[in-house]
């Protein structure tokens, strides 16, 4: 372990959380994909485990590389990334691979790799907002010279994500508001945009309730209606998740003994938290929640100690985005929110979504590494953010 820490820098506790969540991920994915492997991979139950292990290992590699890059470089990278994000989202809307009436996936023909362009756009927007807020600090309270240039990319990116992925657009919009609040945007403008967003959401829900029974609107309508009136709906997915949670008890059924994995759709992704509760019980589910809370705490500490406004805003935005997504995933699993389709960061089985999550954590660690280096220069001793 000592040898390992000679090569990795930054917040050691975040690194430990990443490793522990990765172990949970491997165990939960292996358990939840057994039935899937039996049906589609001729009983090769290790197929999805090996696939996920490779994806996870590559993600950790991306995290390592990202944490080695000087964090100020991400400010320059964000300029190019935000420009690339817009045509990628447009291409996804127009010619993306359709899943459940939503064009979320874009396939790169040369390497035959599919990814959700919204994952890239989310990271690009957070990096770019941190940059532009830093640049505009001298006139940050001004509406024309600060608020409009900052709000414009938020509207464009979230607007392009919205038609196919409402939950991601909503998470990104809320994250953007939080970053702007931390970045000292005039509170009147933030309250105004929050009010406009609330009114737009209300109008959208009214339109949704009157929409036809076709397309993506129909999917959203069903999810909202099933959540509001569960007794009158066929909530197969949430019912199976409830059974998994109820039968898990305090200590759980122990790893590999889940029965609801045979019935629960997306048990390895959207509802993986329900499988964790079933197998590891109340204590296991609390431990996962605790990991994310500690991650949030460490992110806030790093943001507070960051050398410069850009580092603080960057870490705050990325930390909030990841933990907020995790909270939504867990809330859906326990039926506190309608089904959203959001994976549990670093735990759910995935491809590029896990990789972009790894890059985001690597960027947080890059800022932490700079704090560590500055402290060593000042004191001449070793340092880890506390």
C-alpha cells in the first residue's frame, strides 16, 4: 500500500473511497448479471464480470492520468470541449441510436464505440462554467456582461440534452445553478432563473399529462403517473425493487444470494442499489451512502483549500454533480423519486459513463494534488488534505 501511494497523489481518502466503491461494484455487478449471462451468454456467468472489470480498470487508468494533469489545463481544455459538445449533442438527437424512444447513444463508426454524448457534455459544461465564472469575477454582479454569457451555454447544453434525457438535463441545470451561486452570481438572477425553471417544469408537466401515448413523452408520462398513483399503476420495476429492499433486512442475504436479480429490470445499472440492500442489508446500504457523504465532505474541503477560484469552482461543481446523481439513483431505488435511468457513480455497470465519472474524480484529485504540492513547498513535509 505504501508503494502504491508513492505513485498516486492527491486526497488519499478519496482514493480509498474509489477503491472501496469499485470492490462493491464488482461484487454487485457479478451478482446482478448472473441471470442475464445465463440467458444471453450460454451460462457464462463470468462474462459480464470480466467485461466490467476491464471497463473499471480502464476507468481507474483514466482517473490516474487525469489526476496527473495540472488542473489549470482543464480551463483551456474546456473551451474546446464545450465547442465539441454542441455538435455531438445535435448529432445524437438527429442520428443517435434510439433506446426506449430516446436518442441518447452516439456510435463512432470507425471504432464501433457507443457512448452517451450527454456524459461528455456534462463534464465539458462544468469545466467551462468554472472557467467563465473565474474570468468574470470583476463584473460578476452585472447582468449583461456576466450573467448572460454564463447562462447561455447552460441553456444550450441542457436544452439539447432535455429531449432524450430529462433527468440528466435537470441534474446538470441544478448543478449549474449551484456553481453560479458559489461563483457569486447576483442572487436575484439566480432566484429569477430558478423561478423560470420551476414555471417551465410546471408547464412541461401539464403538457406531459395531456400528451399522446407515443414517443418519449409517453415514457415520462407513465413514470410520473406511476409514481403519483402507485395503487393504480403497474409498477413492476419499483415493486421488484421494494421486494429486494424489504427482504434484505438489517444484515442482508449475503453476497450472491439475491433472488430479485432474476426479476428486477436493470438490476446491474439503474437499480443496483436495491440489489446491494438485498444482499448486504441496511448496514451495507448505509455504508454506500456514507462513502458518498465522505466523498462530498472531502470535495468541499478541497474546494475550500484550492489555490484559486477556478480550482474551487471546478471541484465544487464536479463533487456536487457526482453526489447529487448518486442520491437520485438511491432515491429512485427506494421509491422516493420516479424512475430516472441515472446510474450509481462508480458502482453501476457501464462503459463511457463510468469513464467520464473517473475523469471527473481525477480532476478533483488533480486540484488536491496541487494543494499537496503547495503545502510541501511551504512546510517541507508531507501533506494530505484534511
